[in-house]
């Protein structure tokens, strides 16, 4: 088997796909994907029509039944087809379309070719940035334009506005304690082991996200052309609730227009955004509290959405730390505790395995 790395005219390399393609195609054939293998082989030779046909075949397999029943090999097949199609668009200077296809490979595809997808996104993004003209008033490297017109959320926050949205007598329960400068020892003893929720203030002041994520130009520059999964509707229990794949720029437009969408509010919820968009990952830091008591970080997810989004009452099987970048939220952690946060739109959620302690152990960092 050849160990050479192919870049073609698309200007990004796919070393994993070059190494694993023969075995992957053989496995696909063993699962009846003869037509896909034929199209993928032609796509590797630069045939864009064959690449698009292979992409469509893999897409149909991904939607042939419940997601958990889809064979992993078809997810990898989808990633392979995405790389072939994206290479064509990138070679033609169609960077937005190339990024869209690569993001679909990350969101819907398997893990085998993930490094190739990530590397391709880096290459395409760099080419897109170098070819993009900076429009008047847009974000300039090293600065953030935080004028009122370019803010996603007003800087001033009025508690009275949030209270008007809350259910009647919603704050009649015990209010969660708020602490500043909480040590790891005190956190472990008084809250983690005691299964008592807490709000920790002033522990995110050093996050670049605190300033950058409220600037539309910055978000558009680093993530505007990227495709993300969103939920549309008041909450997932509503009959008209649905999921969509849209660009981050469209998500920002909907948020700016108060979630304006025919189907209701648009919400990016519980998505591993920082695995997908590395530039945003650089704007946050994992709180040390996530590692109190031992154990490993289970997941790192993001929530972006407009005012009025709702998550129904539910139970998570993990310890949660919700890092609230800019938001106005009412959160009920149990039948005994509620808290209103005064920081409207962006959350970072860190989860660890639930080891020996049972019950709600919610921590809010602000």
C-alpha cells in the first residue's frame, strides 16, 4: 500500500484517508456499498460528480434509521466523501462551501478521518481569511470593536426585566448561595461532597470570551462561515420543535433579531463547539473546580441562543459546572433550590463523571 500523501489541487493533505482508504472501502463493500466504492474511487481521481454522488449515498445511509443503529463504517464513508467534495470546492476558491462540507463531516461523520477534517478546515480557513477583504468597520486583528451597534447583547443588565419573564413565585424556594474567591478545598467540602449547588462569582474575569463573544464582528470573523447544529422551537417537548444545520453567521442574525425564525427561537444547545471551532476554544479556560475530587472531564459543550429559550426540567447523570459568559438565566436545580444569574446568551458547560455522590451538584461560574 502506498504511503504517499495526496494534496491534489485542493491544497490540503489527507494522510489518514490516503493510508486507510483501501481498508475502509473494502469494509464498505462488505456491507453492500458497492456503488459507493465505485463513486469514491472516481472521486479520489478528481471526479466531482462522483464525489457528490458518494456523499449523497452516505447521507442516505446515515438517515436510513435511528442514529444509534447506523453502522460506524457509513459515518466514516460520509467523512471520506466530504473530504473529496471539499477538496474540489477549495481548489476552485469556493471556501465557504468547502467549510460547510467539512463541518458536515465533523458533525455527521465518524472518527476515523477526524484529523484530516480538522487539518483541512485549518487550511481552508487560512485561505479564506487571506482572500477576504476586510470591510469598513469590521473586526481588525488585535482589536475588538465593541460599539453599541456591534454588540450582540447590551452591556447593561436589569434584573427587573428577567423577573418579568419568570414563572409566578419562581423565586419562593431557597436561593442558591453566591460566593467569590471560593477555594478548591472549600468547594470540595461545602458543595461537591455536600451535594449543594453554588454560584461562584468573579472566576472568569480573565477569559477572553468575556469581551470577544459580545462582539459580532469577532464572532463572524472566527466562526461566521462554520456550520453548526441548532434547535428551533421553544423547547424539545413542543410538537413544532426541530433541528437544523445553519451557519454561525445565520445563528447570530437570528439571535440579534431576538431569535427571529418562523419556527420559534433558534438555539445552539449542548454542542461540542470547541472541538469543532478551535478559535473559540482559545477564548475559554477549564475551571479548576472541574477537577476537584479527582476524575476526568466528561464533556465540554456550548450553548448560544436568544432570550426566551427553555430547557425542560431534567436530570443529568454528571456533575455540572455551567460557566456563564453573558446571560440572564433562571435555573431550577432541584425542588429546593433556584437561582437567577445576572450576567443573555452564551454558556460553556463542563461535565465530569458522577462518581460516588448522587443527587444535584450544580455549580455556576460567572
